[in-house]
């Protein structure tokens, strides 16, 4: 009898303290979410699907501009040439690559063809009497263009962006959603230069179970995928997180 009373009291405390269960505001709670979506993000999110690149309607991204951390391969096309260059080049924090006797070149913010032309011009200026031929520059390590997966996923973190990933790809790359994830509180945040970014609601349930691709947006550099938590009262009373 006493045990039953204790369970009733505990349930009452949970209900009383759980202002903000599920998809309403977090409020004051004895059992707060681990990763609440937050009232500001909830108010800012755009719930209707937007006409943006997405699964089955992808777009090519802008020309890749190299930044510190990216890796380049610099090799003369004619392997018999007398020109010798350090082949493996990681762009340094100051935006430069080191070509040995040909000096340091500032390449940050340039496309690969622009870097290739700069290397060619620099080497040719020092080797005026030498037929240097064509110098090939290739991008071999994409480290500077990334996206983030945060919140209620197995392995949140920063991931390199190839260019064709969608929100679903990003969530799976982060190990998938956990038992505490709230499928109603998944958003894609696209940052802007000043102020808050664009907050887009992602219908993960429809993407996974119905094959509806309208909110399975193609990711862009710097995007944040955020997966909110189910409130503990949702879990205790077995409210469906998949709706």
C-alpha cells in the first residue's frame, strides 16, 4: 500500500514538474531535457519544406576554395623534368604552401585551378631558361569544409563535407539517433555572417518511414544538424517519439 502511494506521489511530482514536455516550451522542470531544442530555436524554425537542394534534387556546390588544413598534391606532369617540388602540401595556418627554393605561396581562398596557375607562374619566373612543362595541382584532402551534428546522436561531432550529403546522411554518419532523441525536434541550422542563421525543421520520421524527401536537405559547409531530446516524462509514460 505504501509502495503504491509512493508511486502515485512520484507520478504527480513528475507531472507537476514537467512543464514543457515533448514539443512545447522547456519551462521549469525537475527532469529537464539533456538537449532541449530551446524556445528561440523553436520560434525561429521554418516548418514548411523550403525549395532548397535536397535528396532527389541535389545541386553542385560552388567551386572548392582551399583553406588551412586542406591537402594538395603538386607534381610536374613530365616526371623527367629537372623541376623538383615538395609534392605533398598541407595548407598552413597562415594560408600558405611551401615550395622549397621557389618560396612560400599564399593560396587560401583560391580554387585549385587558380593555385595551379600561381604555382606555374612562380616556378617559371625562377626557371626562365628551363622548359618546366605543366605542373599539376590536385586536391587530395578536404579538411576545411565541414558540417556539425549535435545533440541526441550517438557520436556528435564535426565531419568533412564531400558535397552530396543530406541531413539523413549526416545523422547516420554521427552514428544515428539515440533512444532519447525526439524525432519532432530535429532541425537544420544554416549560419549567416551576422545574427542567427536559418532554422529549418526536418521531418526525420517522414524521411525514414515514408521516403518523403522534402526536408532531407542537401548539406552546405558550416551547416548544423541538431537533434533534441525526448523529455523524461515522455519516456516514462511511453509517448511515441516517432510521430
